[in-house]
C-alpha cells in the first residue's frame, strides 16, 4: 500500500514543470509585463523666447505670451491667432491654433496642436489687469502634452496678452 502512495506522489510530481521550465515561464511572464508597460512621459524643458528669437523667427503680432512663475522674464510659449510657438533645445516648435477652442484675448486660442506636442493655455480672465496701452496680464496655466496625450510640461505663471 505504501508503494502505491509513493508511486502516486511521484506520478503527480512528474506532471508539473521542471525548475528550468518554471524559470523559463517566469522569464516570459516578466518580459510580457515589461513590454506592455508605458514608459514614463519625458519632462519637456522649454527655452525662453527672448527678443532675439522673436526677431529671428519673426514672431510679431497680437496674442498672448506665457511666463512660468520663477522662470525669469522670458516667455516659454506664444499663442497667436493662427499659430503658437515654443522653443526646445534652440529649435522652434510650431503649433496650429485649434479654431474650435475658446478664444482668448487678442485673438489667441486656448488650444494648439503640433507634430510632437500640443498645448493648452488656460487663463483666469477675472484676474486680468491692464498693464499698458494694449496689454493686459492674467494668471494662467500652460499644459503641454506629447503625442500619447501624457502631460510633459505644466506650469502656472503670468500670461500677457496684447498687440
């Protein structure tokens, strides 16, 4: 009787995977999980758009410019009637104005779409303060998303709109 119990236990043990087979199956499972994970979104660093960039790229006209809090005086995004602009690593990024999005002061739009990124400029229009003959300052939030719709840049700051 003992031999039957021992034989049955050995038969059941023989049906399971060997340690090598189990290790290979575990490795496949880990590889599948890693392959299906989304990489963390990059954090976009925007260069300031200074007067020399405005001249170089001819970024003249009515619209709104966004300066992040603690970022100095240089705007990192410009929103105009037809296009929006930002600079990354010295390269000008162009965005098409989403004409279906809300209109901001001075013909700017709330949303802009580009090849790699899109951005949204949200203004607190109640905070608007006239600061010049043709300019007003607002509190705002600039949000930039990548092609996967992941947020890669978000900052609060000063948005100046004017001509």
